[in-house]
């Protein structure tokens, strides 16, 4: 049963990454030249991977609030443009892959961990010392979407949208206090 779920999730990987490319390029394509600005000034935009690499572990923090309706709406559009819905469903409730809206956080629910998980994908994330704390009913690799999402700002808005759709226990919104030691139930 588990194996079947993994296979379905992996199929999602191929198809959603393929169709994620054109809309992403069309949606957020100002001039590549301006995106390549070298300035590492704190306000400058970076790719999600550059931002994660440049920030010490534990210190990435979403500058947006999930109560900001305009940001959440923009985040939802980006979430769709980049093809997250192909695996996680249109509102993050899960589809072929794990839900983003419940209180099970596979590697942790804090901003830093979620940003790095999406930027690096689950395999690189684990190679950097983050470990699996919990398991959803569907298990599979999270692809390195930081190669598709164009800027750190886009990713923060997507994560604000994910937070706004959270439906789990309130105390677990940013990671479950009791989850750290209990891997199973
Ligand atoms: C190919 C399918 C696929 C795509 C596309 C995908 N994900 Fe995932 N995602 C996964 C899988 C599988 C996991 C679980 C990883 C694990 O168990 O190690 C996951 C986990 C996550 C988690 C953690 C969920 C939890 O419960 O802890 C977040 C947040 C997330 N993805 C966000 C995104 C965002 C944002 C995008 C789009 C930019 C995206 N994903 C695109 C497959 C995908």
C-alpha cells in the first residue's frame, strides 16, 4: 500500500516539473540581466538556493504574515505557476503527495526548515543535517524546487499561502512541540 503511494507521488514529479517550466518563465520573467545583480545586500533578491546557502541554519524567517491577503493571493498564484499543486493539490491539502495543511511536519514546521526543504529538496536537505521527524501517509522525495522557483521572495509568498491554509492543531502550526522524540503513534 505504501509502495503504491510512493509510485504515484513519483509520477507527479516528472509531470509537474515538466509543466512547471513554461508558466514560471512567463509569470516572473522581467529581465534576466536584472535578476543577476550581484549585490548581496540584505534587501536584494536571490534565488531560493542562494538565500538558503547565504543564511546560517535556523535563521531564515518569512518577512510576510499569512494574514496579509494580498501576499497570500500572490503566493497561491505562484504555487500554481510553479506546479506545487501537481503534487500537493490546489490548496495544499495533498494529492499524490503529502498535505501541507496538517500538523504533521516531515522535517519540522518552522520557516527555516520549510524554506530549505523547498529550496534544496529533501535529499540535499538531509545531507545538510536535517532529519526526518515524522511521516505522512505518503512518502517520497521532495524535488529541488529551488531550481524552479525564481526568487526567495516568491518562495516566501508561497510559504505564506501554505501557512494561511494550515488546518492542524494551532500549537503545531510552526512545528509540533511533542513531535521531536516520537516518530510513530
Ligand atoms: C514531485 C512532487 C512534488 C512537487 C512538484 C512539490 N513537492 Fe513538496 N513534497 C513532495 C514530497 C514527496 C514531500 C515529502 C518529502 C519527504 O517525505 O521526505 C514534500 C514535502 C513538502 C513540504 C513539507 C510538508 C510536511 O508535511 O512537512 C512542503 C512545505 C512542500 N513540500 C512544499 C512544496 C512547494 C512550495 C512546492 C512548489 C514550489 C512543492 N512542494 C512541490 C513532493 C513534491
